[in-house]
C-alpha cells in the first residue's frame, strides 16, 4: 500500500501536473476541456486557479481528486502517479484530500456533528475517536456551539464552515475548494477566507482554490494561474500577475480601473497646446514605497495628475497614475530611462487639451 504521509520531500511539488489533456464526448462532438496543462503546486501554499465559467476549472479539480481520469498526461501527488494507483490506494488518497463545495452538500436530516462525522463513519473509525475528532474540527471552525443544530438552522457562512470541518475530519494534506465562496455574501466570504488562511498557516495544509472571483485570489492566495478555454494563459505570484496582467482575459477578470477623465482622448494631437496623456504603473515592496516628489521631478515641465490607483497585495504596493504633460518637451524613451527605477511601465494613452 502506498503511503502518502511518510518521507515527504518538501522541496518537490506537492502536486505535479504534466501535459494533462481531458476530452469529453458530447453527442457526436469531442470537447477538449483541458489542453496541455502543466502545473507545480508547492507544499503548504494556497494556490489559486481562476477562470470564467466553462474555462475548464471543474474538469481540472475533478482530475486532481481522481473523480476523472486524464485522457493524456499525468498527475502526481507526493510523486505518486494517480493513473498507477490501485483502487484501494486511490481510496486512501481521497482520504488525504479534503473537498469543499460551492453548495455545501450537507445532509439536511443530520445534525452538524453527524454531517462532520460521516466520512469517519464510512471509514469505520471507532466511535470514541470520531467524537473526539468531530469536537476538534468544530472548535477549529468556530462552531462548537452548533454541533446539535441542523443545516436549516444555519446561515450560508456557517454551512460552509461545517463543510470545511467535514473536509478536515480525515486530517487531509490537501484541500480542494471548488468555488467555496460563490454562494456567500461578502461578510460570510471574508469569514470563510480568513478561516482557510488560518487553517493553511496552523496546519500547513496545501490549499487549491478554484474560483472565478479575483478578489478571492487577492485575499489569500500565494500563487495564481489563469485558465481560459482549457489552457493556462498566465501564472505567477499573485502580486506580480495583479500588477502587470499580460492577457486580455486576466485584465477582464481583474476588472481594472476604468478611465474617468474630464476630457476626450485623441489618437493624435490637434494643436501645439495638446498634452500627452500618460499612464505610469509602478510596484514596490511595502517598505520601499515610491517617493512621488522624486518621480515628478523627472519631468521637464509641469505635470497634471488626473487619476491614481493604489493597492496592497502580498506586502507589495501596486499602483498607477494618469497624468498630462506638455507635448513640446516630451520624449517617451528619455522619460522611460529616467523613471526606470520607479515605474515599470509608461504608456501613452492619447492626447488631449486639458482644461485648468
């Protein structure tokens, strides 16, 4: 029997996916749901997978827990290839992987305690051990006082915390979260995300979080991949992807700040008094926030600020300015060279004649 707990090499990926393809036959058509997926998910991190509905997220998570077999490629968990596991070993693996669902999947006729205990009962764990473990996980998720309540007596956020307790009851090493906050209001979402982060930090559990909400990724994930039409189109540290999204789908998911300028942008200057409208984007570590005085001193002439945005993600400042500068002395290449220590990207948005 394969052991998934002993002799773990934490320098190797917890989950390693190579050249994964998944095809479905839908009537007379073959659907290519996952296309050459390659991923390394490290131990003890919160790893986000984001994409729109139909992007392939659900297919991916079902292959990770062994509910779907890859059409091509391999999935290794702790260096064990899922395709090579015997039936009994696959069952053992699934006990090491907790699942948290969008719609909770609680049994309405059973109490909170009974819902949480169900996986242990199915595994024929001793009753005294079940009671002890259920008490432990309910305390961890802050629902000890709800043990004898029924799901109908709980809020959505409380139901999801029951779902998390049930997923933890087997001492899993991996938690797969499938749109775990999509059915929740903002306050409950915040509570659940804080709980997942606490579980990750206290227990060192690897969390794979599938969502279509960038705010969820922003709140708790260490790394993120963007999936679109079955393909990974972008990946990296969350702060890096957020500060400089390369793909249109990522920019759309991020819902980047919209231009809100008091004038219309032109593609060419209409007279000598037109100004160049620039967008400067910057990022820095939190303790090295940019000195705005130094930045604006690099311009040859006056600078008018029309829009700014700043965010803090993973101890990094990420922000942008939209400014107007006179075109007479403007040289984009020279400005980029002067500001290379402060702004990683300078974009000409267009031209206008701002009113002062």
